[in-house]
């Protein structure tokens, strides 16, 4: 199979800058570094994603895209595919996959979609192949009658080199205005109900009664922020809970954590768990979706049932009161995180591209023979 450098057009229709968007940007950045040419086609309204692409040096093309009712979108995408002379189209998120898959078909270019969650399979029926970011996501797609042999599993990834610890835990706490001696339980996720933040806050109320020096940090922003801050005041724990909002200095903030918690009701993958492990922070996650594929239970962290504040409380208290176990889990984290390095995963994605391109070529040759 040819090892030529590929021209890749990424299509994304984001509502915000979050995990799926950051993964796409990190992947395109790595593929550029590997010698491939990457262009990002993004809807004009997604200013945060466009800004981040430009900040990372990516070639981004803002374009008029409005959503699943924008039935002329495939024609505009097809025109862009031809302009960029793309070898492959890689779509991210459901609307991009719906219209990008049809646009790629119109342009005669193979397409692949990354599925980042429990999406409706309808939006992915027009792409040639799918990449699920966990086995749990693949199962969800296959249950909707997408053939299993059309779906590859390639885990999400991070640039491990960007998550090397530059600060001690104590110094990182001081920079957040916290007592260096306090015990920090932190999270990092969009403040939406499905991320289980209210479960974590309820757990915080109970943990504080048993771990007097505990302090909880919520990194991220979203529609639940006002509700969460109001509840913290109502429960008289506001002085023990910090809401940081959106921050770019994620590595510095998470370096202050003694434990990282992701309390999602269902997590497709949990890239932030990899980030925490890369920093040597033990993790607690829910046994729902792809998180159990990331966390080595008992070795890099603990798993608890979703929507179970009592179990979450017990796990936090267990690690807070067992420093040897906590430190052993933290020490095992970086090696586990290394298996999710973007350099490795980008090669797996390129292998999917090349197999798909070759399959498309074989199909064309067979059609040509039949018509000869």
C-alpha cells in the first residue's frame, strides 16, 4: 500500500470547545507533524474552535453550515472537498457526519466519521467507515444496525508531552489560592447534568464531614454553574468548593489535585481521565460507557456506579485516608496514559484512512472491469 502523504479534510460542526473538538484539533496537529496536510472545515459560528485551530497553527476554513436542516450543506462541502483536493474526509460530530458523508459521496472521496458518544446512527449511514472512540461506543452503534465490520475502535488521545508536571502539588494549590496542606478533590468537565456534577457536589457535602481538610475544585463552565454554586451556598460548603470556570491552564490546575473525579452518568471515553493519569493523579470514574476501558481499577484508580453519591463518597474517603494506595495509583498513571498518546493513535487513524482509500480503489477497478 502506498505510503504517500495524505490530504485530509476534517469537517466539524461544534456548539462549543470541548472534548471532541480538542481531540480533533490534537489529531490534526499530530497528522500535520507526521507530514500529512490537514484542513479543518468548521461552521462560522464556532468562534472558540476556529480560534483554537489558529492558535495551534491549523489551516481552518470557516464556512456557512447551520445544522441538520441545512439540506444544501452537502453541496458546499463537496465543493470544498474538490477545492482542497482531499484524499479523505474525516467528520467529527453528528451533523458534520451527516452532511460531510453525503458531501464526500458527491465528490467521490472516501469518508470516515469519529463517533464520540451515544449518537443516533442515522447521521453516520452515509460515511464509508466509522471510528468509535471506545468499545462501548462501538457497541451502541452496532446495536443500531451499523455492521460491526464497518466500525473500527481507536481510542481518543492526548499529546502526552503537554501533560508533564511543571509544578509540585503544593505550589499548584497555592497558585489557585488554596492552602497547600488541604486535600484537593478536583474535576474538569462541562457543567451539564450528564457529567454528574450534582452527584459530586452532594458527595462533597458528605466527604467534608469525614475529611476535614478536603476542598473541591470544579474546572469547566456550562449551564449548571449557577445551580451548583447556589446549592453549595445552601449546603454551607461554598467556602470548601471552588468553581474556576473555563481555563486554558488545565495542566497547572490539575497539578493541584490529590484525586481526580469524573462522575458522568455515561462517558463515551473520558479523555480527561488520561490527562489526570498523565500528571500522576489517581482517578475515580463511573462504571458507565468507556471509562472502564481507560481506568485500570485498583491500579490507576477506582470505578463506582453512576448516579450513586454514596459509592462516590466512599471511594473519595477511601483514597483520602489511604495515602500509600493513593500514591501507588498516581505513580502507575503516567505509564497507562502513555498508551493513549496521540503519536500512537494518529498512526492507527492513518491506517484506517489508507485501508479505506485502497478499498475504494479496488471497488472502482472492479466496476471498470465489469463495464469493460
